[in-house]
């Protein structure tokens, strides 16, 4: 029996680079788990990637995952661009190093453990779990204030 999980992920950054945070809402049946974290000096794109990575890492068994993100960078990176980056030795089509390749590689490894269906949702559009993921990401940012 396939375990069907829904993940909503979001990243946030105050300054780019600056203090950043990531948030995840994980749903499995009636169970809901929320997670967040942050880094003192990072970028919004890194936090968007980290949210997806941490959400997938939280899964203890192989699952079918519907992952929702409001980041076209993450969705297009994993569904459209990554195969070319890998083929080109982690270089872009312009022969430049892929930015955030450490996190892209980690995300690639995590996605191979599951069947992930990637979905883009408009941010700040009133989608409850996306709004909650945004709140969690901002909580991750706030906790970086003292660092």
C-alpha cells in the first residue's frame, strides 16, 4: 500500500542574503506535522530548497508525495533544469557553476527515495497550508535575530 503524503514548503529571507527561514506542513491522512528552521546568513532560494529537503527528509518510509511550493526556482529546477545540469557536470547551459549545487544535489538524493509530484501554487493567495508554511518560514527567520 502506497503512503500518500502532502507537503507544503516555503522559504523566507530578510535581506537577500540575510537572515532566512524555511517552513514545512506535512499531511498524512488526518495527521499533520509542521517544521521550521533557519540560517543566519543565507538567501531566499537556499531557504526554498531547504524547505523541500527537510520536508522530504522527515519521511521515514518511501512515499508518494504531492509537494506544493510557491517557488518556480525549486519546481523548475527539479523538473526541468536538473537533468541538464547533471549532464553538464553541474554547470548551467552558459557553462557557469550551478548556484546552490550543494542543496540541489541533496534535494536530488531525497527525491530518489520517493515518488514526488511537484506542484506550483501562487504564494500569498489564501491557500491555508501554503500560508502556514509561510508563517513557519518567517518564524525560522525571527529565531535568527539573536544569532
